[in-house]
């Protein structure tokens, strides 16, 4: 529906990105956004992928959740094949023919730049407004060529929605005059209740969760845990490695039963119990834009021990919803673990619960809908989002 035909009607938004049965935080994000947009009566369509990544390029075992194979949400189309440009053009033409008020692409990795550039080119020629939901302005390992290509694509947008103040400031500097809205990622409330099958150990339980990539600093955490020399501090690592794990496994062997490694994808039910056992979820990231792991922690009302980088300070208020420490600093990481206490985590948990109520999928859906207003989206202050 074109809002110019009926200005009082909600504008039609098309969202392009992964959704179930694909794995990962953005797929879960879309599933929850889909539910809120339906509940709020915001007309929407979701376009996903018939093939997301070629098997040779995907570092994990599979990009699909084995527990959700064969599942889909009503109305979702799986039209885009990452390796078939004909599907890019065909999907863009099909979208343009329906004259939506906005097409919102998720942006998180340079792999999708050729496809999204092609689709945006056709959509803009058909005078369809385009926006990006920016998770990462650039890849975590971006070189100059990747940076140039990323900015070339983002320059085609009419507006942006991002999830951290640092990314918002960067986008405003790169693309002055274009609306940039900001809303933290809400809690991932689709995870199930824990069974309570994992009892706490020692004086402190820590959880490192999610895909294991070099920028996330697990190697620094293992080094800090060795320095700590406190046998009553336990660490559980749950996630699929994207890289060599020999050094991590050697460190874990030296630490003995203080470290529990689960180097594989875990289903939601098992994840629930790992979060329930944890006192703190720990994010020793070298750099970051934001973290879907923080949103899972919020769902389970777990405070965070996190580095003071990127968007993490947006969701971690020091000594209120967690503790912040400098990145790439093993001594500081060692000290924050030495200072952390289970009683402290229980106190901070109540603040995490209160914070998570401020940022909901409904308020995020309304923020995205504001981008249908084009250049008028930015000047109005949102009443919904904590950050705007």
C-alpha cells in the first residue's frame, strides 16, 4: 500500500533478511519483529533467502537451526539465492511492483553487498524508498576495500535504524541529512524457561555464549582466568567456533574443571539452563557494535561483565546492570572477575529486568515504521525508544 493513497493507513514495509529456519541473532530478531508488526497491525512482508551462504564459505556446520527445519511463518517468501543474480533482480522487481512505502534491508556482512546493491539500484529506479537496519557498519575484520563497498551500498539508503549510539553517530557523520534512528535490541523473549537441571558451582558462575570469533576475546578471557588462580570461579563456554580452537582447548585443559567447553550449536532448551546457572554473562570483546547475546542475557535477567566498546555501554550501565572494563586488558578482566560476587549479580538482576521493559519489540517496530516518513523521521523525538 502506498501511504499517499490513504495517508491515515499504516504504511507497508518489506523487510529483507534471514528468518527461521536460519540460525543466528538476526534470524531470531526478524522472527520477533514479525510478531510485533503483526500484533500492532503494521502491514509488512518478509523476504528471506532460498540459500543464505554457500557451504564452502560458512565456517560453521550449518546456517540452519536443526530444530526449526521445515518451519516458516505465514507470508514469508524465500526468494533470494546468494549465488544467483537472477533471483536478486526478480525479487526486487516483485517488491517494486507492490509499491511498498519502505524496503528495509538488514546489514551485517559485506558478503551481501553485491546482492543488495543490485536490488537497491532497481528499487530506487522504481522510486521505492530504501532503508538499512544496520547491525555492523562494517565487518569486524573489514579492510579498505570492504569499507568502501559497505559505504557505497549504505549511501543508497534513504534512512537507517541502528542499535547503538556509536553506530548512530558514525552513520550521521557519513550521511548527513539522512534520518538515523536508534533503538537497542530488545530481549530475546522467545527462549524457553529453564529446567533448573544445572546447579551453580563455587562462588561465581560465568557464561560465554554465542559464535566464537577472534574479536570476541575468548582467548583473553582464558588467559585472565588462568591469572585469577581462584578455583571457586567457573566458566562455561557455549558456542560454535569460527576458527581454530587449539589454544583455547589447551588453556581449558590447564584449568581443569573450572572451564566447561561446549563447542557446538545448542538448542534453545539447553541454552536456557546454561543462562539460568550463570551469575554473569561475560563479553570480553575486543570491539563490538552491539550484541544479540546481551539481549538473551536480558531475557534471563542476567547482568553482564562487558568491555567498554561500541554499543555495549548502551546496554550495560556500570554497577547498575553489569560491570564495564577496558578492552584488550587482561589485568582489568582478571580484576573484574576477582571483584564479582554472586550476591552482586542477584542485586543487579532486578535492574536488568527493569531495563529490559523499556526496550520492546513493539517499540522497535514503531521506530522502523517511522522511517516510512522519509526525511521527516529524524526531527521528531520518539516516545518509544530509550535512545532516539
